[in-house]
C-alpha cells in the first residue's frame, strides 16, 4: 500500500500506520554500531525540526541549505522543512567553497545545515562572502567550532528550540495550507561543462513521480533499502522518498567507501546505484574466477553459462525456461550464485535500480546471470529521476534503459534527441528564465540533450549529443560507449576517451593500483613509484593486450589506438570530475594537454 500525500505530512501519516515498526537504520558519527528508530520516533523528530525552524523565523517557501553526506539528521531536516512549506537546497558533501558560495548566494540561503568538520570549515570560511547567511547548524557533535563563531550551533541545540512543540499550532496551519504547487527542492546541477543551475522540483512532481514509479517498481513495506548514493543526487532522493511512501525501512550509509561493509552488516534487499558500483562487483568476481583452481574455474564458467541461458535467453525475453534448464539453474543458484550474493551482503536481494551512466552490456548480463535483479533506468534531475526503467518480472532487453513510466510522454526529435513532457518534468530553472525558455520547445517538450531511439517500447540511449566526438576523418565517436567497455577491466579505475578533431581515438587511463602493484610484484617488475610503473613497457604491453580484447566489438575507427597510463586519479579538487563523478572533458584536455599531444606525435 502506498501513502501518496503531501510531503509535509507523509511521515506523520506513515507513523499512524506503522507506529513502532523500524523506519530508519543508521550509525552515529564515528560509531560502528547500527541503530534503528521507529516511525513514531521519526514523526516526533520531524515535528521537532519543524517547530525549531519556526523559532528561527523560517518563512513559507524560504530556501534552506543542507551541505552534508547522508545522515539521519539530514532526513529529519528535509521533512521538518517540508512540514512548514520551506524549500530544501541540497549541496553535495564534496562541493567546493566556490560552489557553495554560488548556491547560497543564488538561493539566498539564510540557514545552512552542515555535516562534518570539512563542511563546517568550508561554510565558516565563506560566511563573509555570503551576506544572506545567518546560521550554520552542525549535524556532527564532534565538530570543533571556531572560537567566537556567532553563527554556528550544533543540531542537538537547534532541536531544543523545538522541544515540546511550542509552535505546533502554526505548524499544523502550514500543513493545511500546503500546496502541491509549492517548491519542494532546488537541486543545483554541477554539469560537465561547469555551469551550475538550480533545477526546481515541486511537490506536484514528487506526487506524480511516486504514483508513476510505484506502478513499475515493486518496493514493499518489508524491503530494507540501502541509501548508498548521496541524497543530493536526484536518483537517491526520489528513490528514498518513494520507499518511504510504502513504509520500507531506509538504511543510511553515511560514508560511500564503506558501502561493502555496510551491506554485509545490514543485508539490504534493494539499493539504487550507478553502474560503477556493479562494474566493481563484476571486476571483483571475475578476478576471483580468474585466480581459482581449474575445477572451480570450470564450475564458475558452467554456472554463468546456465545463469545466462536461464535469466537472459529465457526470462528476459518473457519465455518459460525448460524444466531441465530450470533444474540446472536451481542447482547452480544454490551452489554458486547464492555464495556470491552472500559475499556481497545480498542474501535477501529483491531488486536494484541502476542509472546515471551507460551500463556495459557485459556487466548487465553478468549481474542478471548470477541472480541479481538489476533494473536499468534512465532519467535526469529535470525529470525528477525516472524517465524509464526495466520492470521486474517483465521482458527487458540488455542494452536498453527500460520502458517509459506512466504519465510521461517521450518523443524522438531532431538529431535523435530524447524529448520529454509530463507532470514529473521541472517547471524550469531557478531565477533563469533564459535557460528555462531554451530548454522547452513550443509544444512544451523538454529537450534532454541525450540522443536515443525507441524500439519495441524500450528506450535505447546513444550518447550525449554534445559529447559526440567527430574525428578529423569525419567519423562520429560516442566516448561513453567506448569507456563503458574499458571500465569492466579489473585493472582500470578511470578512463577518458580523447577523439574530437583527432586522427584516431586515444585515452587517458587511471589503473587500479592495488591490482597493478600485485601484478608487478608477481612478474618481478620493480618501480620506485606509480609514475615509473605506468611508464614500464611490460605494464603497457599487458594493458595493450587487454585493450585489444575489450574492444573486439568496436569498429576499427572507434578503437583506442594509443593510451597513457596516469599515476594519479581524476579528482573533483582539480575540477576534473563533477560531484556525481562524471568527467569534465574540457578540464581533462587542459590538465593533460602535454600527455594528449604526446599520443598524437608521428
């Protein structure tokens, strides 16, 4: 059952239904102990935050900033703000001072919630540059506040302003006046070009998205949901809220690098993620298969062959597997696949929405073959995440991004651009009428900038229209497609394809150094540092051979002819990655101009 009411009262309505049932599982800052709170407690905390915000004189539709990683306090703050019709403006925990200064200024943020020491320090430093900013509220009680800082208080002290609900009558008046036309969030995109713009998300968009997604995403009150992606990411935000509408329990993973351990400890049944997570799972399992003894290796290969036939050749095409294949699959599922899932903490696996980048067909086939229901989808911040997705239990095609959700119209425009229209699409960009006007055509369709096509009701993506490269020979190259093929290799951590106006395709590659170091040790290759290791001819030859294998399905003009191994990863600090870890190609080509030119020397 879904409760699809206004977000101002959602948690309180769910508390009436689920009461003492666990709603949120989390760890305090610095603690290894998982704790849970009930729906009743969740409701009480949201009311307390609403009352405290009123005591800070927060107005209807005032913008409140949240600069934090995922925490239980973050969720209390979001819903507490919705309760008094305020707007939350999430910032990525990794945002730079320049980025948060821009967003605070643009959204005229007066109150900013921050997570840990790093976020507080950045916020404190930019206070003199932000005339609207009056108050910094800190989630982590261990943060050291700069002596004499008049702007900062801890979240626990903030909550005291709402103890015993002193303004509850006024809060309930705002419940009654809440409108689906109210703005719920402003999400600033950190696009690959570096331009930041605030995407407006209204309560009516969430209402429509919850209804449409629930028809194709079978989450239930019994599901345990791992929150892995940051709440600032529209995918995680929409997904987590959808799960709350059905009474599912959220597991709040504060530190992304600890996700594997968190999964082993909490055994989630569902989790939204980006393809990179599954690429690492694939590479890890393949590495174990490669290092296994002859008999075990044969067992793995046979199991994968059976899993592929059962789950992909039959089930994905809507066909019933033959009884003999069904029996074979049951055997390998028990003997092999269940062990793989257990090592991931996925004994209770239900389904796993995946979007945000190109999913390699090889990875998608593998994940389905081992009995994990990956539901590939497609969406944008401007569409409140989901445009399309695979439907559990229904036919799907490897390589597609699923079928459009109900209520959304999808049209293929000029240059194969995907155009969207419907109640989940943003009304526009905050304070940017020029960008809003440019994004919509005369018929009201939103222009995504993504190229694709529709076949048998499923959407297939080509690439970002602006990301298509044209070589000096006139051939068009889709870099993300090539990169997705390279990233499945266990020795590759990051890759950036270079091709625009060049004679051939080249690439910058950051290796997985733990594995490369081990390979070097096994082969007796000695190097003083990673820079020397990346230049070693034996390492380059090994990588060349792997590149050749990975690119067998590509046309000759699409294949990487030369590459450079880099001794350090692309980073947000150097402006090479967005907060969602997408490559900023213009920055990379500038930062690595010398390395790129070297690859094109005759």
